[in-house]
C-alpha cells in the first residue's frame, strides 16, 4: 500500500510504503507525482518503507518506465527504512535518476526531512 503523506504546495512529495504495492497504489502514486510536476520544475521525494513485503508483478516494469521518463525531474530522493532495503533501493534508483539519493534509517527521519529541505540549486551572489 502507498500512502501520500503530504500534498502541500512545497516541492517535496512524501510517500509511505507498507506491505504490498498494487497496481492501484502505483497509479495513485504516479498521479501524485504528475500533479506535483505540473507545479514544480524539479521535485524532491521522501519515501518511507515500513513493513514492505512485495510489488505486484508488472508494477516494477511500469515503475522503470516512469523512472526513465522522469529521471531529470527529481533533485533529491530520501529513502527511509530498515537497513535491509538500503542496498536494494540504491541499486534500483541510481541508474534511473540524476537526483541525489540518500538512505536514512527510520530513527533518522528528521535528518532525512532536513536534508530534503536544503536547497539544491546554486544561487548567484
């Protein structure tokens, strides 16, 4: 299941992933990304995994298509969860994005959110 944690007017989209990701969950997440991208040139993503079990076959293929198409629209991605997901998420995300990607343990949620709130653009002086 995917829950959208925030739908505010910031450039951050925060989602929580629990148990199994279904096709309906995935479609809802893509819609949330697309709504955010209509308002922002690039977005930051906060993904928190909690008791995540599996992804329905076919969803992974669609996700790779989405990631490839939107690779340059993400500036930062914070992945929060158990240590067992660190290597898997890193290997899955990095080839498909130019974004900075960092993994945080659940105890470091606040640090992850702070990292996302930092600016990623260099301002002229």
